[in-house]
C-alpha cells in the first residue's frame, strides 16, 4: 500500500471514530434524575397513582435518582403507610431526596422521612407526627340484622378502637425516629416521646431538631440526588409526564378533605394536619369538614395559605 493510501485510511478512521463518539454521546441514554410532586391530601384515590409511579421509577434503569416534592397535610393512615413503604423500597434501589414545599404535616411528613436527604424552606411547616379518628361508639344491636358475635357489627369495643389508634401512632413515631436518627447529615435531636407530642414546627426549628437535613429548594434537592447517585452529567425529567400520568384537577382543601372522610371506611384512622377539623355528625362519626386554613385555589400553594393560621393552636 502506498503512503498516500495509508494516510487517507488513517484520516478516514479518525473521522469515523469522531463521528461514532459524537453519535454515541447524543444517542445513548443520559443518566436521569426523576422529579415528582405530590400536593394533595393522602387518600386511596391520590395514593394509588403515586405508588404506581414510584414503582415504575424504581424499576426504570434510566432513572438514577428520584426527587419527591411534598406539599401535603397528610390524610388516611393506611394510604400514608403504603406510600412510605413504597418510598423505602425505591430508596433501597436508588437515591431518594425529598423537598418540602410549604407543608409536610402528619402523613405528609411520614412520606418525607423516607428520603436519603430531606430539604425544606425555613418558613415551611413540618411534623405533626400522630394519628386521629372519629370518636368510637360502643357496640350496638341492629333491629334488622343478626350477627354471630358481640363485635361482628362494630368490629370491637371503643377500647379496641382506642388501642388500635395508639398502635398506628406508635408505628408512625417508630418509623420517624428510625429514619431521622440514622441521618448522616443532621440526625434527630428529639426523643420518641417528644416526637409523639405531634407538634408542628417551622422549617428552621425542624432543622435545629433534626427533623430535616437542610434548608433548601427543589434545585438543592436535585443537586443532592445527583451527587448521591454519583452523577456529574445528567438530565432531569418530570416522572408523571415520562410515564403518561395526568395530574388530577386541584380541589379546595375543604372539599378534598370532606371527600376523603366520606369515602373512608368506618373507624378510619387519619394522619392529617391537626388544624384541619374532623367535624362529627349526629351519629358521632366524622362528617363533612370545613378547613380552618382556607381553600386552596389551583395556583395557590400551601406556603401562601398557612400563614393565615397563626392564631390557630396546633
């Protein structure tokens, strides 16, 4: 082979390599940080699609880390627990960072503590770890129905309901203490008994007590998620859009909570912001509620609503 032929072949090889590298960089899937926002009351209807989405992100090899943005006053205990365990499962596979947007109370905070890192603004509302339910009745006899045991119709005595309420609360407190005590950034400074007092703290107070890791925003959470995943080059993607989930139309808080209570099973236990009253009907069961913090409009965030509640005792 003549010299000029060797030179042409070498140039062609270099060009092919360069084109190949450029094409690979553009066509190969780039590591991705997935972002999802949850800004609703925790109900059967809102928890199910979130859980499905989180499970898809957990099993998606292109998603290297997940950021969950929370703005929730909590809701049903069973749904809150289901979301928490789903988040723990996701965290076992890839980094999970949570950022609070205004409010993570009760079940909303239950979700938040599942993250490897927890960010919140100084003015946000954090905590309210505990449970609540309608006042239980003693078993009664139905005039038009037979039952095989004294508690078949009611499921137990009022003391059973009180005991069950406390058991759920104890599990909530235990998980919060376990997750926050193991933080490598800002471990919990409260005892389990102090956590169980169910206080609501400002973000700045929560930071001092180890209830969150750092003050920060969604951008800070995304940076932290990428760092935990060891990413130097990455893209971010909205997970609901990626998987084709449509966000439900936002509802005023009083309407959403009233629907949650109406659709809940008898004797339901709630992990719901203590400033949202569960009014009782004539039978003593939770009825349609009026939210003391004001109605949320589609473009309004909890951070703009909650300052109105300064005079309301948690």
